[in-house]
C-alpha cells in the first residue's frame, strides 16, 4: 500500500464537477468536497485556476448592461459614509475557522494529520469532541449540516483499521473522499485526497487499510442500500 | 487593468477605480441578469460586488489572476449567495494541509496572468461551437452539467466529454509561459 505522496491523489474529481464548482452551480455539499479535494490535489487546483480564468475571459466578453447614471457616485457616497462611521478594527481571524489541535482527531495513523480547512467550518464541535454515532461494526458517522440542497446528506465517516463497511449499492450518487488513512474496494486502493463517485452500478464493500482508521467525507443524494446477506438484515438499522 | 487595481489598492485612487468600474460594472450587471437576477437586483448586487473590489483591492494578486478573473470570482460568489442562499466552500492557498504550492503554477512575471488571459480569450474564440456553448451555459446560465444535459437533451456523457475536450484545448492554449 504505497502512498504516492508527491503526485497528489490518483483518483480525481470529475472535470464536469470542477466546471460546476468554478461556474458556481455546484451545490454546497459537493462544492465542499471539491474544495477539500483541491486542497490536496495540485492538478485539480490548476484546472480550477484555468476555469476561473475562463470565467474572467467570458465576463470580459459579456455584453454590458448600463447601470444608473449616478451609480458610481452613489457607490463612492456609500464608501464615504461607511468610512466615516468609525469602523471598529476587525479582528484578524476569520469566522468559522477553528484553531484547535486537529491531530487529536484520529489517535491512530499519521501524526501529522490535518483536515482541509474548508471542512473545519462545518464541524459541529472541536474535532476531538465530535459526537460519532455507531453505524454498524467498526463504522462511525456524523452528519454535517452543509448547504440547503434538499435530500443531500453530508457525512463524516470513520472506519476502524481493517474493518469493512457492509456490502452495499447506491440509490443515487455517493461522492466520497478520503481524508486520512485509506481503504480498498472492488475498484482499487484509495488514499488521502482520492475521490470515488459511486452510483447504482457500483456494489462494493470498502475495507479500511490495516495500518489505521480511515476517515472519509461523503456526500449522498440518496440512501445506500445494503446488499450482503447480513446487510439485508441490518438495512432497517443502518441509516445511510 | 492590473495597474489600475494596484493604484486602487495602494493609493485608494478613485480615478483608477472609476476606470475599472466603467468597464466592469456593466459587464457584471449583464452577467448577473443572465444568471437569473432581475435588473434591479442585478444592479444592487453589482454595486455590492464593486464595493468588494474597492474594499478588498489589496487581496488582488496579479501573479495569480487577471483583474477580470478576480472580479468574476467576486460576482460569482455573490450570485451563489443571491440565487441559492448557499455558501461557497473556498480553497485557501494558505491552508496548511495544501499539497503542493499554493500557486499551482507560479507565474514567472508579474504580467503573466494578464498574458494568459489574452491567450485564453483567443482559445475560447476558436473552440468548436458546441463546446463554447456548453461553457457559456455553465458560466452564464447558472446550469450545472446535468441541468445542461437535460435542457439540451444530450446524454450526460456527451456533456462531460465536450467539457473535457474544451478544457484540454484551453489548457493547451496556455501551455507553459516562456
Ligand atoms: Zn484532483
Ligand atoms: Zn458506497
């Protein structure tokens, strides 16, 4: 289980999702996934830079629509008014960012573990206090509140070292990214930053690598359904 | 344009800002109308976007993006808030978890981003009609690739492969700056 550190992730965000992210049409949950992947993936980050530049070029080509004649004067007046209303100096830190020790999140595995910053704003508590919920043997999850897209779930998922998710397929699309550790399923090995998009055509049983817990961020637009013999019995109890 | 931004950032130069405003504000307004805002709301949001340009001028980094690109990202983010009431999780180049350089491809000169923009515009102009159309729909009509597939009555795979082709052409047009 070699980890290709210098190359960045091997399994990328589909380019159509990068386009949606750059154009601003991707829902917040999947946009979070793109932002987290991009933090760990120089290749997709460069594609996003190209796409932003494309947006800029298209903006320049956009047919202009006149504003009110006094629009600029109005704006300057607003700037003057705001400046005059003695603004209290803003503190340097940005809201939503927690400055806790993230290494405490996963006791096992890589001691240098950190979570991509876009994710931090969505954690309900400090990472070491996260209210993990049991979701089958060896599997713990937390639902995150991300965006307003109806029917979309964003889940932080932790699979114990060497433990397996139950065999399952998907009623919709499951987009999953490894944050720490790694897992293996029918389609290969996945390491931090790697993305797997699964639909109803995929029936898999992800197993965390033996060398530590596997932490993943998943976005689902429909429930999964368990397909193994034991799984079918568990279906009513495992809420995915 | 980048020189004007520098004047705005360093000297709070209102004439420089007025020049930027004259070029960009009507385009931002047009962009927001095409994305689905009514004319009045588009004008208000344009004002807010241009206010951001004034307030955050010192965040503009000419090595990283052209002025048009930077203003596009501001207008885009405002429109997400406006149209969907959602936030936009952003990549932060000073994120300590970042793998690789913050600037994925550091521009070799301060003017590289501007040159890149020119080449990119030319490349967009030479894209086959069906690819250019998809890009326009994605960026201007607030349509995700699956919404485009639906409204154009195209298989999802076709939309994806056209977008992929368009991107590889744009990438090739930029190439390494020498
Ligand atoms: Zn990638
Ligand atoms: Zn799955």
